[in-house]
């Protein structure tokens, strides 16, 4: 039987590896595909992305920094520190549309 601290470390390592894999996929793809991929993660977050803050997800996109992330969050009437699991369906849709309409 695995102790609780080791089990927690195992789960945390899985989450970290999944997030790094997403970051690698986004970096390797063209900007439009990267925005679509991130929008898909925001619309239907996997279990490992639920506690990820919105600004952290948006900032993995190329040419997206804290200012652009804050602008998109403002359009959705939410905070940059909001976690993906706490977003409403309307907020998810607004953010996904803002990403698809983004030209940079």
C-alpha cells in the first residue's frame, strides 16, 4: 500500500507532466492551431487542468502575456486568477471565441 504523501506526489507529478506536454504541443504548432488547442482545453478541461489558473493557461500561447490574458478575461467578466474548473459555461464560450477571433 502506498502512503498518502507518496500518492499525492504521484498525482502531482502526473499533473505536471500533462501540463508540460500541453505546453510542448502548443509551442510546436502554428499559432492558430495553438489557440484552438488551448480553447478546447478551456471549453472542456481535463482532470489535470481543472486547478490551473486562467492566466497561466492563456500565457502559454505565443505572443500572449499578462496584458492580453487580462483583456480576454475582462471580456468574459472574470479574473485572471480564476481556475478553469470554476468558470461558467458562458465564460468558457466567451474566452474560446476571443481566442478564435484573435489574429496574433
